C-alpha cells in the first residue's frame, strides 16, 4: 500500500456509506450510464445486472433519465453485458431509440474511458451497485464527467456485504489516484 494511502478501515466505511446515502437527482433529465455486471456463461444476467437495469429503466420511465447507456463487454465470445442489458430493457418496454450500447469495456476504468469517447455530454446519471458507487463516480469524474450518483441498493447478508466492500476497497487501494 502506498505511504500516502488512507487507513483501510475508515476508507472502507466511507466507501460503504457513500453508496448508502440518498444522493440528489438532477433538476432536468440526463442520460443515465448503467454499468454492467456479471453475465454467466449461459447468458443469464447476475442479480446485480438485473437490479441495475431495472433501476435505469425506472429512471427513464420517471423522466429523470433522458436515455440509457449500457456498458460492459465480454471476456469471450458470449453476449456482452451491454447486449444482455439491452435485452432486459427492451423486454421491459423501453424503446430501442432510448438505448446506446458501449460493449468494449472490461473494467470500471474502461467504462469511463469508452463513455467519454462515446458521449458528447459530460453531465450524467451514473447507475451501479451501492458498494461500487464511490469508485465508479471517481473514475467517471477523472474522465471529465459531472456525475449524479444513483445507487442500486443490494440486499445482502452481512457476510456478503463485508465481502463486496472488502473487494471494492481493494480496487480503490489499487488506484490511489482516485483519492
């Protein structure tokens, strides 16, 4: 860990609490970037992916989002996270014209980098799981975005919550430029 790193426990608590906070929504509709999550080899979306898409669709239907940008590639020849997300949204009645796919990224850093190249606007809603929200916002801000965070709240048992927070903390500590 670099010498300038904050102590892990307080940083872990901060990362956790950031995702639990109620963040304000923008006064006018903005594009919502919905970050991908795991798709199983058989094409089944993970619970995290389903939750994120459902939240993005709700933001669009409620007039908070003006469009949805689905992000996420694939580690092999299977459908990308973005394609699976598109299928879920279309199944929920979303118009294809409201959707944009970014299907190249393999990490949160890549999500931000590819979206910066794809979008002309720099003010966006950013939808991801609560435990991932702080790092995702930090990555998108580093790529010039003004971010309105929107947490997909995951119902996890304490042990699972501790595990995902620890994994997230490890990812934060590997990129000290974020803090």
